[in-house]
């Protein structure tokens, strides 16, 4: 798992994200001799081996924090001591639904805040699959696989965390009601849902109608767009209508889509964010379907988090012990997590069908 540079991180998470990147990239490396001595000592005593394994936990957590997309949608809340996930209603009404998922492979669930506007939520624990490490390789001195093991565990853990986050986000996509917001009667033309369908205009492609639609939707809510996630195979659609050549592409003429002076600015800067920046930050991702008719979706998140990602690092654990096959060590990581979305926060995300 290489550390990837993100186009967008929620402002509330920037410090945690930047700390993770700095720690991973600037941490002093132990010498080969130090690694050998440390490992050989651990291999002679199972208790020392567990202590050795537990030292992986904060490193794995840093990789997860730097690479999973939860920092782009959810505010990370680090719990300590006896703290547990909770939410206190802001404003009216006092009693609202709060959605959560705290177990991998399970559906999203809902709890109501009490008459004082408070709800306490569960904190789950998820585990990676076991990763086998050959003892022979370690004894012979090929111990640089330690970093590979950290990355492997982080990838497996991050994959499950992302699965849970997607369940939470998909559960947040539905019609708005009085639990989401109580509108001032002066506010006109509010949207009624965050499940948007632009497929009739977009016909499976990223077009001007897509950006016009999401821009209008979030403006009606008085929110700014933070980032747009599109299928990787649809990223090239922009070239069809934002041309720097002036030549015809298919049945689209650049001169009929954007003014010549805007073309010139794109030609000069290589960017799409011009003037009022009505085209926001874009992140192509190969985890979104982009070709299957009737199943092409994009996601849009505001500059405010959709919910909370609760975790308690002091309970996180990495375990190494002899595998059933005595030639191997078996290692796995346990992580505390709970994704929480209060009903009023659902306005901060939208799912957009384009085809």
C-alpha cells in the first residue's frame, strides 16, 4: 500500500492526515542489525513476540488513516479512556434518527436521540484475515518483509473499513424530511432528496449537465462542494467538451461548448477550475462502475463531513502467533470503529446517477 496524495481531505481531518503522512515518510529507519537483534529476541519468547507484533499497530493505523477515503467523508473522532461514541442534537427537533454501522458485513442500523437530544452508540471491532509469514525467511535474515506485512495488514483493514463506509453512505441516500431540516418558509426551491438522477441528460457520460446539476443542488442547500468522485473510465469524457485543441471531437465542437477565451485559459493553465470554480475538485476512482448501463453513479461530498468515524486506538491490537503449520507465523490486526451519520448531515452528500 503506497501512500497516495489526496485531492480532498475534510478540514477537520487535515491535521490527523498530515501527521500520518509526515510520520510515515520521515520516521527514522532501524538498521539491519537492529532489526535482526529485535526479531531474534522476539522469536525466543511468545510474550516478546506479542509485544513485537503490537508495535505494528500504530504504524498500520497511520497507513489506514493516510489511504482510506473515510477522511474524505467522515470526521475522525478519537476516543480515549471510558469514552464511547455519542451524538448530541444541534438545534431542533430534539429527537432525530442517527444511523450507524459498527460491524463489517452487517447492515446499517438506526437509533433515535432521546428527549434531551442525546444518543449513545456502539463501538465495534473488526479484524483482518490472518497473514502468514514464513519463519524460514525470517531466520535467514530476509526481515525487510516486516514493512510489507504492515502494508498488507493495512490494506486488508482499510478494505473492510471502506466497505463499511460505503454501506453507511448508501444508507444516507434517500428523501429529505423534517428530521433532516425544518425549513424557514422564506427559503425557496429546496431539494427533496440526495438521490439525483441526471441519466436522461448525461446518457452515461460526464457532461456539462452533470456539473450544472450538482452545483445547483448544493447551492439550494447553501453548501459548497468539496469533492466529486467519478468512475475512472469516465474521466476522459471531459475532453469531449472541454477541449484545448479547438478541433471537433466526435459530434461535439469545442467552440460550441465553451468560449474561446476559456479554452485559451485551460490551454495556458492545464486546469478546469476557472473563475468562479464551478467545476469542483474531481477524483476519478476505479472502485465506481462506469460502463454498465443503469448502474453508473458519481458521488459528491460537501466541504463539511457527512458524519463521524469513531475509533479508540488504545483498544486496537495486532497479534502474531504460531500458525497451524509450524513453519509460519500468523498475524492479524483488530480495529475499533463506528461510522455514524446523523439524519440532518445527509444533506452533505449526494449520489448522482448519470447512466
